[in-house]
C-alpha cells in the first residue's frame, strides 16, 4: 500500500536498519526501542494485521516464525530468551497497519504488559 510506512521501508523509500532479509520477509530495528534488542519482523507482502492472515498464506506464516527464530539466534538471544509480540487492533495497541512481529530481548522482560 502506497501510504504504508512498512511498505515504504520495504521499498527503501524510508530508511531503516535492516537486520535480516529474504524473498518474503524483512526485519529492521524499531525506531523507538523498548528493550536493548527491538526488531520488527514483517512479511514483504502487505497484510494489515493478524486478523487478515489467510490459510493460503500458510507458507508465509511459517517463514515469518522461522525468520524470527533465526534472527533471535543471530542476535544472540536464543539462550537467554526473548519475547515476540503481535499487537492487533485498537485494544492491542497496533499503530502501523502492516503485520509485524516485535522481537524484544537483551534484558529480562516483565509480565504482564500494561
Ligand atoms: P505497533 O504499535 O505494534 O503497531 O508497532 C509499530 C512499531 O513501529 C512501533 O514500535 C514504532 O516504534 C515502530 N515504527 C514506526 N515507524 C517506524 C520506522 N520508520 N522505522 C522503524 N520502526 C518504526
Ligand atoms: Zn504495508
């Protein structure tokens, strides 16, 4: 979508610090990090939210999860642990309407969220 921030990042029209990329998945550092490591993992295809994922995209869902796992390992978080968050809709606190996994780590995280 032309006015989607994450589509513009995917297309290189907004700068980002990329940490991972393959044909279908892109990951870059969150501009407002909430932990020492805060990466956003997105499908390159514009999917508005978790509410919009389709069974047909099954392979993409798997790729997103495996990429997230690989990035966590690449950033040395596999052993200590990390958190993956998918804010969805208003109550979920979603502010960018392009599906993204927050990958957070580098410190012990508290629970529950606010
Ligand atoms: P959410 O509130 O779950 O939709 O998360 C959106 C995230 O995108 C927030 O954590 C923002 O800090 C992050 N964000 C917004 N614009 C950018 C950008 N241009 N580059 C990197 N991260 C961004
Ligand atoms: Zn988009």
